[in-house]
């Protein structure tokens, strides 16, 4: 096969994937309110208007709170589950591991409808807490997979040496295991935050009335018209869902390199 054709095809695929994102970012700085090409001037106007839109600010605060709580709960549960499954002999550990990562294998819309029907069966009304639990369910597998992979690579005899010198299991965890596990814990937390922050499918099913996240707010705004504020909001979303994980990955890599020295 001609390698020039392969290179050209690769470039076309990348353009197909990222050109729409580049257009959204470019149009968010367009001074023209109709969002047409070529742009008529460079302006931060739509970002200023975005910052003065109360509905978007409320949605942004909700997404930040939801993403932060999801990351904390998913990471805590994921670390504890990984420790139990990797470091101890748990009956049916393979089945439990499969069950924990199963939400990845199930289409999100199916998972969302199933949880909604289950809540209706239990006569539990939709609330922010239920929305939070829904996000924890489908972000937990990512944390478990990342933490388990790192935990398997940490030598057990290092922990046993600490305990043989008089450290309790809790002291061993906080002074030996957790520092070695920190890059994976940090990466898992970032995964959980970004997945929760930009989720829309499950959120549309689980959110209570009057509560909007950034993705559902964008969806609601698109029903009426394509406002230039949506481009600005899209740029902010791109920063959070792409920029934050990249920064986090760089920090995690730096931590891992320090531990490897």
C-alpha cells in the first residue's frame, strides 16, 4: 500500500475528528453574532455575556459540584474495592470485578433507563442525590481499572517490610501504599470528574426538575437557536474536558517519575 495514501487518509481522519472542535473555538471569538465565516473580528464579547448569564452560571456551578462529588466518591470506593480485590482473598473476586466494570459494557442509555425504572419501582423521586449516585455508577469502573492496574505493579513485599518493622495496616496504607498509588488515584479522579462533567445522556434521565448541568443547558439552548454564547460555552467545556485531564496526566507522570528515581 502506498504510504502517501495512508498519511493522507490519516490527516483526513484527524481533520474529520477535530475540525468541528476548532470551528467552535474559533467562532466563540467571532465578533459577529451570526457566527458566519469568515469571522468579522476578534472579540471576547460572548465570554462576557456568558459570564453574565445566570442560567449558565447556575448550570456551571451544578456541573462543578456534581463532578467534584462524583470524583471524590468514585475514587474512594474504587480505591477501597481495588485494595480488597487485589490484596486480599475475596470469594468471587472475579465476579465482583466483572460486576464493577460492567457499566462500561452497557450502553449508557440502557443504564440510564434501567436506573430510572428501578427508582420508580422503589417509589423514589428524582433528586440531586440520585443524579450523583447515577454518575458514581458509571464513573466507578474507570477508577477501578486504573487503580487495580497500578496496585498490581506495587510489590507486596514493600508493604510486608513496613509491617514487619512495626507499622500497622493503616500506617502502611497511608505511608507506603497510598504514595505509590497516588498517580493512579489522581488519574482515576480526573477520569471520574471529566466523564461526569460532560455527561448528558444519563443526566437527562436522572436530573430532577429545575436542575441543569452545562451539557443539558447547552442542549436546552440548542432547541431554540444557535446562539454565539453556545460557542463560548463549548470552548469552556473543551478546556475542562481536554485541558484538565492533560494537565492532570502531566502531574501524574511527574509524580510517577519522582517515585521511580
